[in-house]
């Protein structure tokens, strides 16, 4: 008798004929070699059961073929209802599906790529509440520099400031730790606008590794405007260079003249 998973097993649904019918159903969409040994029977209800077979396909460790069989009352014949391939407790499974928008990471976007629009992004808030007064609205938009549907929310500013300060733009990088001066005293740093100007500026020194990027005022590098190696001044004046021409061999850089036949003329005959 085959192994069972329930004490109340229908003898007709677990018979050799039922197993043969289940294997025939599986053979319709898979190779016979992909179906292994019979695992057991699980009763789902009266006259309804699942017959399980080991899956031997490569890459499907721990999976099993499951065939659902049933019989009508007073019938001794099992009828195949459906077949499926199901994972077991120790099956090799693919990682959970993550939507494309959630799999993206900073730096993943390429030319032509577009991020999905997030209407309720917590990092943004409404840019300006209209007053229905055209003059007042226009004045506010021009003076405040708005004209955008949404602007940074306090959370968006905090997230950006934390990300910049704890990353390569902050004070804890090896370059900043070894620097002798801070960006706060560098003439190449242009402060940001708004509340960010209290902590951050933009580097404008082409010799710095962070040229064109945001830096915290307590960051630092070797391209600070007020530091660097000062050229040593000699105590005696520079002399004119001395050229030793004792071993110079002069030679003519012009080609030797040639006759009409392409041969250099010989010496003039003596009289």
C-alpha cells in the first residue's frame, strides 16, 4: 500500500488504477522522466484527494507533482480533476517578486529612463495655495521663486540633509578627516538657498573631487582656497644656463646637391 497522509483514505482514490490515471494525466504536459516516486495521498473531502509524486526536473528540488482526483458516490473509478506543480517545505524558490518601481536604487536611471510618478510622496508638499487673486498669486510665485506644483517637505529636506551629511559630502570621509581646513572657510564654496544654506554649499573648484556637488561646511579637501604648498623662494638669483659646446659636432641639415642624373656631382677636375 502507498504511504498516506490521512487515516480516512478512500481506497478507490489511492488504488493502483488511480495512480496510473494520475501519471497518465501528468504525461500530457511533462516528460515521464520528470515524474518520480509516489509520495502519498491527502484526503481533501469525502471522495476527493490529492495524489503527490516527486518532481525530478533539474532546478526543482523539493517540488512535487500534485494530481487532484475524485469519484462520484457509489463509483469505484477515480476521475482526474486537475494537475499542478507545488513547492514543498524545503523547495528551491525564486526570491519574492518586487515591483520595478520598488527595485530601483539611486544611480540606476539611464538616459531616457523615467521614474514612476508618486502623487503622495512624503518628501514633497504643495508648492503654493492659490488665493484666486491673479495679481497676488502672480506676485507670490515670482517673489518666492515657485511656479512648481510641489516643493520639498520638511521630511524631504531632512532626508536629503541626512543623506548628504553622512555620505561622501560630509565630514567623515578620509579626504575630509585629513584636510587641514574646512569648506566653511573656502572661497570656492557657494551657499545653497533656503534653510539648507546653514549647513551646505556647492563646490566650484575644478581641482576638487566634489566640483559641482553639495558639501557640508565641515567637509574639507586638499583644494581649499587658502591652503596648499607654497613655492620655496631661493636666496640667490637664477643664473643663465651654461652650454658646454666642446663636444658639439656641427653638420649641415640641408641635403647634398644632385646632378641631372640623380647622382651627386664629384669634385672639380684639376687643371
